[in-house]
């Protein structure tokens, strides 16, 4: 059971995201019906540690058993859940994953309930040219070993 709860006045969501870098490029996902990109990842299941959820989601979305290098960010996000415009409080833990050479040669696409998802390698120095959520994603692509705590309001 995914941790996405209806609460009085909105929703609470707990998710994980994977930061996968290779050759100064970041692996991002994009839904066929959307204009924006996002990190691979997904909701944590009840009773599942965040690291296990990140590994599970990476395997589900890439087909490869990746390894976690480190936790890089805890993101508290307050935004309107679309298309219903429901207030949402989300906590996301981002993990830097060790890249696998096989990822660069794969045509990664998969189906979700909301449509077709494709993976894209975006050059780190061009991230600001794309609509990417979270908007601070470039902050997570550096060599900073500290875990960051970031709070955002009104963005996905």
C-alpha cells in the first residue's frame, strides 16, 4: 500500500527520487501527456524503508538493480495536486544512485496508469533549459556530500 493519504483538507504523499548521473548527464522521466521532466522514483509503501523504496522504484523503471550511493536531499513540498487542485503535503527523499553503463544504451520506456513514460539523459549544464520538477534539481547534481533539507511551496 503506497503512502498517499487523504487527510482533512488535502493529501499527504511520501515518495523517493533517484539522482542518476552519467557523463555529466542526469536521467529524467517524462510522461507522454506532460511538458515537464522529473526524477525517476515513486511512492514509498507502508512499512518500507526509503532506501528500499528507491531501489525498488529504480528497478521497476529501469529494469536494472542499481545501488544507492547516498541520501542527498529531504524535500518537503507543498503544492496543489492536479488536476483536482487539492492541497498536497509531500515528503520526498532523494538518493544519488550509482550509474550502470547499461542505462546509457537502453531505450527506456514503460507504461503507468497515467500513460507512457520515457527516460531522457539531460546534460547537467542544460538543465535550466528544461521544465523540470523539482525546480532545484541542479542543486542535487554537484559533489556536495551534505544532506540538504529543502522546503518548497506551490510547485510539483
